[in-house]
């Protein structure tokens, strides 16, 4: 099993959309996939689950048994949310309340071969607890170590339960304590970028921060973690970046887009890979450029399915169906390229061991 966080310090680049579609495409390619929503906004969870499921999931059921109100919501029809289902926020609730360690729940099965560890808006309350725990990890405080490793242990437990090959972790667009714990739990990091000034500035902040987190975790914290507490390696190996192409407008011509696109490799090399200035890696870390599929998004949202699965019955008529086929082809190619990078990272990890 290998995990990959999709992360950008800048919001609004299509990170969650990319996570959702890659999860489905990896599953189409024969992999067992676990998607984990560690963004308190929970947009990935909302993409996977309908409102009825969300109403049950976020009704704060008591563990281990639900009350009659929640059971009544289920009704006679089978649903994907059961008594054994819980969000990430429910898993860390015992830590939040000072009553114990993480609670483990069953992932939600979306389709055969694809599961979800759902998110929750209440996860944002875990930020302060994680911030407080970070410095206490440096001196081997066991309660703090359990707090910081909570996400890793939740992901590891869920992945083992479903025998996942690939874990995709969706995180929010910031460099706060929740994202620090989430990224430390990831083996690799894929960065969706827009070709603009804001993404470049995000990369300049992101790269040094990741290196600092990695060094602090591996040199200061890991030596103090007892073998009884499963802990991540904190490698966070950068896989590369995916350019999310914007809608071209008259006030932002193609030349402006290309100007920023040409600058990304150098900034990625120096800020993320820590290369010497001038040692530009070319565009070898650019995995793909995805066109803007804005016209398909409303249809996909209403049909509650990936854009590349849209049918005529979903409103994808005429030339739109050609666009759907193009979308499928491009996401399949992207998924295969990302799989290649994941395999390279896995081999490199095995060689180091």
C-alpha cells in the first residue's frame, strides 16, 4: 500500500475534483483504492455521498449504537452508512475529549474496489489539539505522539480493512497543524497547480515547510516514538505536479498563462526539490496538463458521477459526449502516469530499506 496526498497551499485549483476523479480512474484500472477526506470542508465526502447519506453520517451518532432518530432516517432501503461508519472527526473525538485514543470505523464502500474515509466539518476543532501536541512530541510525550499520529493510524487501519493498494488523501489549502499531521501520514505528495502567480508563491512557501516538517519529524520525533505506537516515516516524497488549466478569457490571454507555466519548473526545483538555483529540472516533474472541463462539472454534480462517466441520459448530448470521451482518455492517461510515479517511489523506498 502506498499513500498520496494531493496538496496545494493555494485553494481553488481543482484539488478535490482531481482527487475524486483519480480515485475513480484508479479503481477502473483495477486497483483497490481508499480515499481519505482530511479537509475540514469535507468537499470530497460531499462528492462521493448523496445528501441522505450525509444527513445520517453527520447526525453525530453515538458509538457503538445509534439512537432511534438516526435509525429512522435509514428507513427500509439499504444505505452505505451503517452503525459501523464514522467520520475522521468521530475517530479523533476520544482524543479531543481526553477520554482515550483514536476510535476506528469501517470505511464507506462507494463501489466495488473504492472506499471512503469520510470527513466532517467538526475536524477543524482538532487543529488546536494538534498544535499543542507538536512541541510536546519533541520530548517524547506519549499523549502528544498519539495525537500527532492519529491520522496515520486511522488511514493504516482503514487501508488494512479493505486491503487497499492506493490511498488518496485530500487536504485543505493551508499550512496549519491539521495539514502537517495529514501530510506526515502520506508517503508521497502530488501538487495540483494553476499556471499563475499565486501557485508560484504557494510553491515557495510549501517546499521549505515540507522539508522542515520532514526533518523535524524524522530527526526529533521519530527517535522518541515507542514501537507500541504505529508512526509514519514522514517521507512526503514529491511526485510532481499537475497543471490545472484555467478557462481562457479575453483579459487573460494564452501568453500570460504560458509565461507562468514556464516559470513553474524552476520554482518547483528550488523550492520543493531543494535544487541549487539555476539547476532547473526541465519539465520532468510536470506529470500532465488537464484542460478545463467546466462545462461537464454541473452535469457530473447532478448525476453524482465522474465527468468521464456521463451518458446521454445525464444530459451529455451531441458534441458534449465527444468531450466526455476526451475527458476519459485524458484522465486515464493521467492516472497511468501517476501510477508510474507511485511505482518509482515505492521501488525507491524498498531500495532504501
